[in-house]
């Protein structure tokens, strides 16, 4: 049966200077995702896929934007941008396998729908939190700018996503740094069921561009030619003169947020209005009216595409289920890395402080890798609040040593975008306490990226942390336990200058997301002989800093020094095991010291409840119970915020309780 269409499109198209070939390609590329969606809606009702976020009625935005870019430019789609994937040539059988949770899919059954990327097609997928991909797109744009490659990145978001903090952070940094990135807002009328008049007060979302000092446009998102021509023009301009651009595409979501949501909350007259503005049928009518298409071509093309969809669906449906092994699941958490330590040449040693060792390690690491970029508040000419990067601008230049706005989440996201393009990103949190502002990027993007679709996240976050300095609740936390629970993050926590340099350089060599905790109280209070030459210390190897037979203290960071002071003051014959890295953790070294002494105390500065010590205690009790001669003891700080007054802070910290519990343990 022939497809009946009107010859009078409601949308006003202008072919202008576009060739017939381009016009036809835009139509064919819009038709493919529409027919795929129609098939998926049937399969959803049959229970063969579990969920569907429909982009019917919004195809013009995805297709027009993607085809307007060069194929090697990275694009960041969302739920309703199926056309990005199809027009970039993502194999349909893999796409269908992804939606069925097959091993054939891009995430091996670990994630669903469009929560994946494929750098083969220069696509970076979203996570459910909507805003973070905007920062990643800015990071890709920064990589383009640093490489002088004259490319642009493009990211989609919805009108609802513009209320998220990450939207504002990403746009602000992109504007300050003049990055060649296009931010697309698909304004489709509703955030799930919430209409736009309950989401924002400005007349048009494009008006927000003015607040960031960037160019902004509002266009008809259902007019594929307007979308294509606008993106083409903007991309060409910002390749030559890098700057971010905000484009609001007016469109409508013709189906529910996802199919289970329905559309009962949408007024009937509104649906009728937008049904008449369907981007595919209107464009089809336009091409028919100017003689580029004939009805028989449409019918033949539809049948060809439907046959292709059926064939690829069956291929994916018959593919094996993702029956992965525990070993495979665990091994895919991190990108593989040769962790063999680099031994220094005998170039002598210098007696340096903890802070100098970190500065020396950073300088050596950045000299060794000219694609490393350091970002943070006041890290450039000022040298950071602790002066660790003083002089780095003169050595490495302003492009690689970058002061940032107070946009922790965006900067972490930009760092991740940089790493996807082969850069080594180093982000300094001014204080570890402020990392909470970037929490989502760390635990939901950095930590899960490699596990989800095999993309490494080569980023190091430095975290000046800890108390004993009278800085109060917001500048004294040691918050490693926040992240210790999250698979996909490595956590490093040195206690000495030698370890600080070697572990930092090892972290810079490692292609995984690493949180590097630096205790502020150690910065200028301790020093030792440290190799002048480049060297690394293997991550996941503990260090037995003191030997004894009466008991074992397992600790890290400032806790190592507290334990040593207690042992020296009271002449305690104890093992002191410095974990050095919390993830990966050297459980073999833990096992050895437990078997040796039979009495264990776990010490950390972080508050006691739910800390690293609880996990260690559980491991020892479950696996080494028969070797114990006493209960496993834990000592940590009080379960309160860190107080400011010196007397209160001393009471908060575990130093005095440590001695008491150690004596109890040895005498047990």
C-alpha cells in the first residue's frame, strides 16, 4: 500500500544551495531511526526489550546536527538521539544487541539503551544524570584547541537538563576558555510530565547564552534543513575562531518520557498542533513538492529499510546472552596497566619535605608526558594555595597549567573529556572537602566508564586533606571512605616524601581514575632522603615501616606517624603496616602481619563509622580468624564533623585513644 502524504508541508523549508544528494541523504537518515522506533515500540509491547525512550518527532535535530559535523568530530547524544548513532554508521546488529542486553552490545549487557559510547564512530554516550556530558564535550573541545586541530564537539541536553548545576558550570568554563563546542538544547516541552512554565522563567532558553557571554540561537528543531544549515555554519565559524555556541531547538516529544509514562498529561490540542509539524512527513512532502522524491522511491526505500531492520534484529536476537564470569566482571573495572615499578638511576638523593616531593613528582611527570594538563583553582601563577605548582606556568605554559573557575564538577568532566582524547588530566581540588561538588562526575562517570563500555578514564585528582591544622569542618576532612565503596576508582594515600613522589609518578603512569590524598599536616612537617631521579612505587603494595611481634597496627597517611610516635614513646614492639594505597589494597601484606602477631589494630583519621577500617576488620575476621589471639580493634576519629578549636580537634582525632587501645590489645 502506498504511503499517503500531503504535498503542502506546514514547516517552511528552504533548499537554498544544498544539492539534491544532501537533501536526499537527510531524508534517508531521518527515515531509518523512525522505522527502527516503530519496530521497537512493537517489540516493547511483546516484551522483547525492557524500556524505550522515544525520539519520534525529534529526528531532525539528531540527523541535522550529526550530518553537519565532520565524521571525526565527537558528539554527545542523549536518550532521544537514535539518529546520531544510525547516521554515524553504528552497526545495527550491535545497536539492537545493546537494547536486548546481549554480549554483542557495546556494554556486554551491563547497561541499557543509549548509555554507551563508541569512539570508532566518535560518539560518547550519556549517563542518566543528563548534565555531565556537557562538561565532557567541553573537555573534548579543549583537547581540540590544545592540539590546534580545528575541530568542534557537540553535546545535546534537554530543557529539563538546563536546570542542573552541571549545565551552568560547563557553559561557564567553555565560555571563559573559549572552547569550540556546540551545546544543543532540545526543548521538547516537558521534563517527564513537568511543562516548561514550571521549569524556567526566561522566555527562551537561548537567552541564557547572554549570561555566559556566548552566541546563542533559537531555531525550529523540526526543520531538518534549518538545523543542518545552522550547525554547519556555526561549526565552520568556530573551527576558525574557537568559542562555544548555545543553540535551542524548538520541538516536541510526541510520546511519553519513556513508554510506560504515557502522555495523558499533554493537552489534546497541543498534540494535534505538533502532529501536523512532524519533521519526517513534512520534509517528505517538501521533497515530493520540488521533485527530488517520487512516491515510488519512498515506498521502495521504506520496504528496503524495514527488511534491513528485520534482518539485523534477528541477527542480534539470536546472539548469545551475556553469561560473563566473575573474573571478567572484576577485570573490566579498570583498564589494564603494567604496574611494574620503575627503579631510579643512581643520581643521588636530596633531603626534601613531603610537599616538595609532590611538587617534584608533578614536575617530572608533566615533563615526561607533554600531553598532561594540570587544572585547578589558583594553580597557575599563584602556585596553588599550598604553592605546590609555583613556577609551573613558566616551565609548562598557561595552556597546560590552567586556573579554573569554581566549577569542580565541570573541571572533572572536562578532565575526563581530555583523557578520552589521549591527554593525561590532573585536577587539583583546593581542599579535599570541595570534592563533594564534583561527586557525581567521580562516582558515576569516572568510576563506571571502563566497566560500561571499555573507555579508560585517565585522570588523577589531587586532594589536600586532613586535620591537625585547626581548619574546622570544611577544610579538615579526610574523605577517602566516600569513594572507597565505589568500584572503578583507585585510591592512593602516601605517608612519606619518598612514597609521595613514587606513588604520584606511578599514578601519572596509570590510565585509570585515581584519587591521590595528600595530608596537609605532612606537607611541611616531615622530610627524608628522596631519589633525585624518576621512579615509581607499585600501586597496591603496602610498606612495613616498623617490625615487632606484640601486635600489628594497619594504617595509612598521618596514622603511620601517630603509630610510630606511640611505639617509640611507650617502647611497643609492634608491626606498623602502611597500606599506601587503599584501592588496590595489599591484602597479602595484611595477611602476613596478622599471621605474624595475631593481634590487630586498624587506625585511620577518618571517622570510625563506615570507614576503611570496617572493611579491613571484616576481611581479617572472615579470612584470618584462626590466627587471631584477640579481637580486631579499630581506632578512628569521633563520629562528628571536624571541630575548629584545638582542644576539640585533639579530642576528635584518635591519637590518645590509639595508645589506650594499643595497650589493651597487647595485654589481652
